[in-house]
């Protein structure tokens, strides 16, 4: 136990104290003996530190003011007589040089300085002295609360700016959706226009074909008529020739002239027949040419129709490609614009902050060199519940919870050594939510060493994309199966159990991990693997928010409300841990609620600022060794404040293998923010 002396001024020469404090007119005598305040204070401290060599000292700042006020600048005192009494007027005192002198004196003597801040005016001290005093002193709560007011005001302004930006981002997203809708409408209009043009062209081709067809048929009819007329003429000539022959025969006795006349007539008739046959042959050739022309026109029509269909497919694919490229460019532009807006907000935030505090002090806060006590959490709400209420969204985490086994976030870790077990509920679900919409076209399921899934449904948003009744490829230890479906854009994908596992009599299922597939180039290795790698390979920090029927961490800070619990496997020294990402905590109380009265009856509470250090090097905050039954479900333990720590772990120390089961866990004390 450290003991403190009284104010150091009260432990030395009463004459000097009286001269310093009570203004009894001995200033001239004191000033004649010593030439400067440094010599007075040096003599003073040498005497006090000699008399009390092993004690700590506290310097009461108001007393230091009075000392310096009454000793500095005595040569500038203006005397004036009023009713036979002296009045003194002293210029404003620069405390920094004397404060530095006191600190040097104590440092030389190997002492520690404890400074009380409740009465100090910090504006009269330099940055370096103020920071030095904060580093080596027991900072008083009232002073820090006074400093925290402008910071809290700035945080509220930042929250307001952030909400405003979220509204703008929402407006941009609505605009993007409207743009997509406009693109789809334009695509449909262009497709319809293209189809109308093709239909019109097809009608024109059909009209041209019908025109040529009708002309050809008319020409054939005319030729047929001509052939029929020629045949009639031939028949008439033949008939007439027969009659002439008959007349010739009947008149055999006619003269030679008549015979010659008949011969000439036959010769003329043969010429006419020959001419007619030549005309028929010519018509046949024209008919063949017309048939060839008709076949050529038919081939041209088929070629035109095939070319039109090919052009339609090419134009459609080209148009779809252009639309997809335009959509991707719009999305990239929106993401770039959104990222730039957020960067601008953060720059504005720090610019406002730098106006309230000087630049050096801000840099110390950003680097985490010093902290500011901004909130005391000792009432109904613990530190975890308080931090959860300050998160602007579920993806902007100020803390996260993890367990030694059955950690639900390990099922998205591509390198996990853990497994996850359900609680035997009939319709157990696991829902994965992304920070931004992603195009999804498949899911991979990886089994553990038992309780293999058999029947389940997969939803993207509210739409069921897969329904599996017998997943035979998952019937075995450490197997996996991929389930593909048409691409869907969404922010959530859900696994819902619909039957018991392979060969099981109950509804328990065990998983090794999951992976979600996407056709987007960015997620070619898998969505979960990409997001975990972007988060320094810590799945708890990724842009994935996981909820489920049971065994999630989203309500661990609620003593009343959602009926959810944390449940590890049956192994030695099972634990639950809270990581404070942008703050440290000074702990004075812990509180948790057991699953059953037999659970967590021997345990340790440990804290650390190095997450990766061996557990034996963590600081033991509280330990319960005795196994006392029966035990109340809710346990609350208070102890002397300790810390600050960035990591708090509750460890079950019961000898036999046993799982850690609880509904609620939180810590109480003070929360110190080291960065914003």
C-alpha cells in the first residue's frame, strides 16, 4: 500500500510557508536572501526530499500556483498605499518553466509525481508538459471527462455525417437500380425494334418471292396455252393432210400438177411442223431456265433467312455483352464514388477534430500513444453492450467475440481447424450476409467427421434456388459437394436443414466449412476466401455477418431477450474471448449467465494486450477454484480495478473434459478509446 505525505509545502519551514501563503509582508526579506524562484524551490525540495527519501509526493496544483504567484516577478510589484495598507499586482505567470523545473528535480531524486488535475487550467500548460503529466500521473476522472465533452460532440457530428453519407449511398443505389431498370427497358425496346425490322424484311422477301412466283406461273400458263394452240394447229394440218391424201387417192387419175401441188403442200407442212417443234424446244429451255431461277430465288431466300438469324444472334450477344460491360462499369464507378465519398467524410472528420485539439495531440491519439477516458460502464449496460450500441452498422465492428471451439465464424475460414455443430433443431439455418450485393451462382458444403447433411434448401435473399433431398456425395467424413444454380445478385445466402443427416436418428449436423461461388473475376477463388484474405485472414473481421438458429455471438451481451447460447465442444480449458478493436478496458466487474447450474463453476478471468502471447503470460484478473453446488445461473463478481486490456478471456478450469455453455457474458468498468 502506497502512503502519501501531506502537501509538501506543509512539511517544511513554517516561516517560508507563511511568507508564501499568508502574505504577511516578508516578501522583501525572502527576496533579499534568494535571487530567483528556482533557487528557493531547489532549496525547498532538497530539504523535503532529504527528510522523506522513500515516499511519493503529490503536488497540489493550486498550492503550486500560490507559490509561484507570490514569488515570481517581485521586482515588478507596484506599490500603492490605500488606507495605510499594501496592495500587490503581479503579471500573468507562465507555469511551464517552473513545472519543468519541478519535474526535473523529482526525476533527479528518483521520485514519482502524482498530479491532481481537478483545479488545473490546462490551457496555461504547453502540449509537451500536459502530455508528460498525463503519462506520469494518476489522471483524475473529472479532468478527463471535461476533455471528453468536445470529443463526444465530435463523435456525434461524425455519426451524423456518416448517417448522411449512408443516405446518399442509399440514394446512389436507388439511382443505380433505376439505371439498371432503364437499361433493361432500353434493351427490350431495341430487341423489339430489331425483331420488328427483321419481320418487316421477311415480309418484303416473301412479297418478292410471291411476285416472281406469280410471274413464273403466268409465264408457264402462257407457254402451255401456246403449246396447246400449236398442237391444235398440227392436228388440223395432219387432218387436212390426211383428207388431201384421201382426195389424192380418190382422184388418182388427176394430173401430175396436182401431185406436185400436193408435194409442195407437204413440204410446207413439214417446215411448219419443224418450226413448231423448234418453238416447243425453245419453250422447254425457257421453262428449265425459269425453274433454275425459281430454285436460285428459294436458295437466296433461305440464305437471307439464315443470315438474318445469325445476325440476330450476333447482335443480341454483342448487345448483351455491351449491357453487361456497361453494368460492370457503372458498378465499378459507383463503388469508386462511394469509396471516395467515405474517404472525404473521414478527412472532414479529422479536420474538425484537429480544430478542437492541436495536431501533435491528435497524432498521439491516432497512433494510440495515449488514451482518453470517455465512458464509465458500471450500471445495467456492460462495455460490450455499450460498444454494440455505438456501431454504425453490423460490419463496422468495435469488438468481436470468439470461442475455443464450435466458433460459427470458422466455417467461412478456408484454413480452419475447427468444426461447427448444430443444436439438433429440425429446421436449423445458417444465414450469411454480405456488406455489398454480389453475383452468386453456387455453394460448396464441406462435411466434418460425423452427422453428415442429407436434405436442405438454399436461398438467395427470399428466393429458393436449390432444394436437395439426398446429397449422397456428402455421406462421409470430410467430403464436399458443389451445388450450382443460375447467377443471382444478392446480399444474403441461407442454408436451411430439411431432414435428418445420413443414417442419423436425430437432427444434429456437423460442418467443416462453407464456400460461396461467384462468376465475378474478383471472387474467382471463392467469396469467403477472398473476403477473409482481405481481413488479414481473420474471419471475425471480414465483411460477412453470420446468424443462425443457435450458437451465434450476436446477442451475447443481452441478459434478457433472445434465447441464444454459446456452446463449445467437450475439451479441456474451453474459453470465450472478447477482442476490443479500437479501445482498451479497465475492468472492475464481470457478469455471466450459465446454461445450467453445473456449468462454469471453476474458472479464471484473464486479460492481455498481446493476443498472440502464451496464455501463461496473460494477467490473472480473478480466479474461482472451489466447486460449490448448487450455483445460481447468473454470476456477478466485483474486484479491484485492473487494466487497461485489449483482450479479456473467461476460461473454464474444471479438470474433466467439459464444454463451456452460457447465455450471457459482459465486463464492466471504464472504456478507453485509443483511436477513432
